[in-house]
């Protein structure tokens, strides 16, 4: 029976971001599942669901937990960006046999606000009530912070698929220190499965300096790998295959160790 990889997308996007990785890992013999976060299954040209703005990070995690339970197998959980933080949350609930964090967002307790991060979210953060309303980066913000290593035509193509994100979830992530409910808190002692943490040296939205702290949080079980020629969009930047190949090699090593 083939292993299952549960692939979680990040902010402003949907499962289309996994097209390269899904194809690659299916050829490697894995069964890939690509869930859609709540209210992200929409036409980018349409207005967002009115309930999106108040959707909590905890709501996303709850939905994903339910989907994993329905699989009836414990999967490898792979997450990109905010999906990487959701993967951490699921690992903390004992729902993963291994975790792959690709340029992941940081959990509560890890300071992640840098000048480049602020620049990437400036239009969102300067709207009154941003913490409870749907938001979406401008093209220039996405081009600077997320898509910076893509050719101009690919930047436009990717951005045309961006949808709105929950202001509440984004606030719980970036401003965790004012969230009394601790929606993005993860108890590292409960993360006991192998964890691979991947950073891009040119990443501006989840800087490598922050991702290293994520790896350190899980240092008892983590492996850290930084790619010099990559930024945030490791799922589609030129040379994305080298990242996928490294992940595949790590998964095989983990499988050997666990047999």
C-alpha cells in the first residue's frame, strides 16, 4: 500500500499550487491528497465569502483534522507557507507520521515580523478592521514578497489565481502575542514524528532567519535544509525539482529508520 501525502496550501491560494509536487510524488509512488481550506474554493474574480474574514486559524486546523481522520491512515503531512504552520498544528495532535514544512509560517512564540514581511502585507494591515475582514495582497506586494524569483509572465499568471484570505487567521499568525486563545500555539513536546524544515535564502515573506527558529523549536526531531537559490515559491520556482528531490530522499531515509 502506497504512503499518503496530505498537502496543505497556504494563504491567498488553493490546491493548484501543488500541481508540480503532486505530479512528482505520484510518480514516486505516493498517494497525494490536496485539501482546500475553508472558503478558498472560489473564483478569484468574485467577492469573498462574507464569513471568511472571521475564520480562525483554528477553524482551518479543525477542518483538516477531520479530513485526515476520514483517510483512515496516518499520512505524511506536507505544508507550504501557512500550510506549513497548519502542518505543525496537526503534528502536535499526533496526526502525522512525518512532516515536511516548505518555507513555513512560524507558530506562536516565534517572532516573524520583519521589514520585508510588513512590506508584503502593507495594504492588508493599513485597512481598518483588517483583523476581521477578508484581504488579499496587491500584485506588487505578491511580486515582491512571494513570487520574486518567477519570470514576469509567471508572476502575473500565479497572481491571477490568488483569492482572499482570512484577516483573523492572518492576525492570529502575525500578532500571536495579542491572541488570548493561542490559535497558532504548538507544543513542540507533542511533535514526536520526524520533521523536515525547508527554507529559501531569498525568501521575503517567511525569511530563512525565521524558518531556522521554527526548525530549532522542533530540534529534537527536525532536519533543516536551506536552499541558496530559492525564495518562498519553492513549489514552482526554476529548479523546484531539486527541492522536491531532496524531500523525496529525506522521506525515504525516514521510512528506512522507521522500519
